[in-house]
């Protein structure tokens, strides 16, 4: 990633684009490389420009989900921060399955979106507290460990749900990054998930109440 975070804004509402761009243009560590209003434009920019983070509205033409799925299919080296109101559980679940690295609420302060961009660019997963509560309420919490996770695997999973990178988890648990990767492989297999985003979502749905933690955004 470059010294400045290169951001592509994708939203079909001109006022949203202009407002967010105006804010980001005043942020020294972020550079807006382009703004687009549909998924086709988004993919064309990603094929021709270097971008670190896409801020993606799911409701724009050439649907946001279609664009996100195509980003993953093409294995484009970009992280995706989804803009959402969390009004639709299926939409949230689909974004998780497509491995979106973060979620920003349209109802929150734009400055929280700026911080979410920084976190996602640094390799973190970002779930606002409102999203964590929504997931827990939607599917309920389990009071048993479930899926045969070991105590250490629960620790690793909790750190993943907080948005920590492998290096940060290794430092927190005083283990090597290889050990963290080994635990993650086992966690993914036991939970039948394919990525960190899905694992974090599983955690918010099933964790024991005394383990409830979340990244503060």
C-alpha cells in the first residue's frame, strides 16, 4: 500500500459522493483516486488504477453485490468497505459471504467512515457496534462453545472478530504468526466458513455472552 491510502468512491448519489470526497480531500493520509456511480465504471477504474480501498454503496446501478462478486472473481488486490444502513439481513449476509473487509453505517458520522477506511486499509476487519448487535440479535447467541472450538481457538476467533491482523493476534497471544495461521485454518474448517469476515460474523451470532467483544467504531 502507498503512503497515502488510495480510495475509490462508488455511489450513485452525487451528493453522497461530493460530501464524502470533500471530507476525504481534507484528510492528509487519504487520496481519492476516482469517484464512480455504477459497478461497470468501478471495475474499469480498478483495472487501470491502483486502489487500496473501495468504498462501495450496494444499491447503485450494476448492483454493488455484482461488482463485489466480480472484484473477488478477478482477484483484484483491493479491500472493500461497504456502505449500508443494515436494514436488510440478506444483504449483510451476502456482503459477508463475498468477503467484504468492512462495513460503515450511512446513519453514522462521516468521520467514522474515514476511520473505517483507515482500519480496512491496515488489514483490519471493521464491524461497527451497531452491526455486531444486529448480528447477535438477528441470530441469537449460544451459551455453549459449539463446533468443538478449543479455548485457544476461541481466543483467536475473538481477536479476528475485533478486527486484528494475524501479526496483532500473534503479539497479543505471544505466539508466532504461523501458529495463528494454523489456528485459523482449524477454525475455518470447524465453522465451515471460508474467510475471516464469515468467521467474525459467526462469532457475533454464536459467541458465549461473557466473550462478547467488538471493535470500537
